[in-house]
DNA sequence: AGTACAATACCCCAATCGGGCGATTTTTTT
DNA sequence: AAAAAAATCGCCCGATTGGGGTATTGTACT
C-alpha cells in the first residue's frame, strides 16, 4: 500500500487526486493539503511514501519546499506536477531532488502509474523534460571521436598534454618526465599542429572539452 | 509521415516492427536491416526520420553505430531499444546522442508513441533509465558557489577569462573588447592572483573545471 | 634492407607572457 | 562628500612561448 500526500491549492484538483488515489487498489491518500505551511508537521503526521507536489502554489511553492522535504525526509519520493513543461523551474526542482515530473494534463491512469513508478525508484517524466535533461546530460558526457578526431596523438604527446592541463609550464614538465626542455617543446609543437591550435590555453581547453585527457 | 528505419538482427522482431510501423497511420517503415554494415549507405538510401536501433547486435552494435549516425546525419533521431534496462551501455548510447531509450518489452502502442515522441523532439525513456539519468544529472548540476569560491572576479575579468577560455591570446582579446593590450594584461594579472594560478593554461583549466565561464 | 614513425635534442628569432611598479578615471558604495 | 572598487593605461625586465629549421636514435612494419 503506497501512502500518498497531496499538495495542491486548487480544491477541485485536490479532491480529484484524492479520489483517484483512494479509488486505486494499492494506493491510499494519507493527506491532502492546500499549502506547504508547516510542511514538516504535515509529513510527520501523514507518513507518506510519495508526495504529489504542485509546482505552482501561492506562498511557498513546490520548488522551494522540495529540497526541504528531501533533506528532512530523504525516504519520501517527490513527484512534481505542473501545468507547464517548459519552465526552468523544472530544473530547480530536479536538482533539488525531485524524483519525477509530470503534467497535470496526464490521464489519471498515467498519474497512478507515475506514482507507482516513483515509489519503485523510477523517474517518470514528460518527453519534453526528458529531452531537456538528456541535452544537458550530453553536454557533460559527450564527444565521441573516431580516429580522425582523436587527432592521432602519440602516448608521449597525450602525457604531455595531460601535464599541461594540470597547469604545469613546459620547463616544469621537462623536469617531471626527465627529458630536455627542448624535447618537450618539440612535442608540444606537434601537439599544436595535430589539435590545430596555437597556444597552450587553446590546447588545454580542447583537451578538456573533448576529453582527450 | 514519419519514415522509420529499423536495425534489428532478429528476423521475427524485425518483421514485427516493420508491420507495426506500416500498420500505423502516419508511420512508414523505409528500411529494415539485420546489421549496421554500410550504415551510411543504408541511411542515405532510405532517408529515415527516426532510426529504431537494437543495442544488442552481432558485429558493430548499436552503441558504436549511434555516434556515427549522429555525426553524419544529425537530423536523424535515434531510438535505442534493448531487452535490458540495467546496462551501462545505455549511458554510452545516451551520451552518443541517442534521443530515446525504450525496452523491447513495451507494447507496440507505446513503441509507436515513442517513435512519434522522438520525432517531435521528445526523449521517451523507461523510468529506470530516467532515474539513473536524473541521478547523474543531479551530481553535475549543483555545484553551488558562494562568494568564497567565486573568487570575486569582476564582470570584466570574467569576460576576459571567458575569451581566454575561447582560445584567444591577449592581443586578440584587447582588439576584441576595444581596450589596450596593457589593460588586458592588467586584468589578466589580477585574474591570476584571484584564481591563484600563474599561467593562462592553468587559469582556463580552473575556469572550465569550476564552471566560472 | 628499407621505410615510417615516435622520441629525443639543439639552434635561432620574434612575439608574448608573467611579475612588479605606478598612475588616472570612472563607477559604486558608504 | 568621502572611500572603495573597478576599469583603464603605461613601462621595465627577464623568462617563456610559438614557429621555423635540422639531426640522431631506436622501434616497428614491410
């Protein structure tokens, strides 16, 4: 039996959600509130497994309340709900630790599904949100290189590039790898040619951005 | 009309997918292949809007093929499909630029939905995948900085640091922001002091790593 | 045996950089 | 109005860099 607490300022919606929960086997509404005042008390009192949180509410809204709940009741899963799915607030909510993000326009059946999914540790979200999250995710992970764009750096060159990325100057690198300063310079020049850059800064930026190190 | 190309080694499945696509108004299977050999040619020939890609295939599998397709046919959306949803391959696929990720066990109706969603720019995925993506996302997103770690760079300094990170040399920066070379140097020197570094490379590395730009 | 490549090393030269110093003028804050 | 911070410009010096050469060695592949 999944215990659901509802935070939703619109009375009609609130009652509807409550009805949906109580009308679904395996679900149970343990509380329905119009605001997030005293949220700590409300959670403690109702012991929900899942919190259905409206993101647009008067006073303290869902975004600011979410981190608070996560912090004090880490075992509670939070399912954010909104009428819009194009707001940057969603990122705040997701970063705050919300488990899922659905639209109010989803069908009751889907909503129930979403509640069950967050309870099982999943993260239901709209395709739009998913897509934005993926985009950002890909920014952090990306560039796959095929031979060509691997710039064909030799082991030694990669090693030196890594040291440069570590903030070392060329003389320091020479000492570190027990090679003459001029040799390091030779390698560095070749690195620049291969990376199509003309300075140490540009080289390290490329190295980091494209995860050559 | 959404054109779908199918890559799937199992003949039964392949035919089933083809049937589903062709049996759905608005969808159309423009090609069904058992392997990713000559993928470039196959894509060019069939002109798909969406590629349905099995991640587990003999020979060159979906993971390695995805980045290639993205690279050479950026307008093609790729929907990854697998029997497992707990493999780290999914991350490789997502990072490679896949638009969505679904299970083979999803119903045909859902699959069609997913195809339509990726075509519309969405990113359908299973709740489990979504949850793992969110987790990772949350790890990267909130490096909240407070004054101390902001190094108290002025706007001008940040601007110059950004330009340095862009690979520009100091003389080039001076031209770009219409101030004298010496002024840029003065700013740069102060940036170094504030960041506790002693070279352009070290500065840009720090800038990127700590997201100061 | 010959070729190709990586790694090593050195030379020269002009440009740039890093560090230290001081200075003026806005802008912002107090 | 006074003080603080930010932005601007300049000069000096020595070290480092970027770009151009050339050359030797060892290893790997043919």
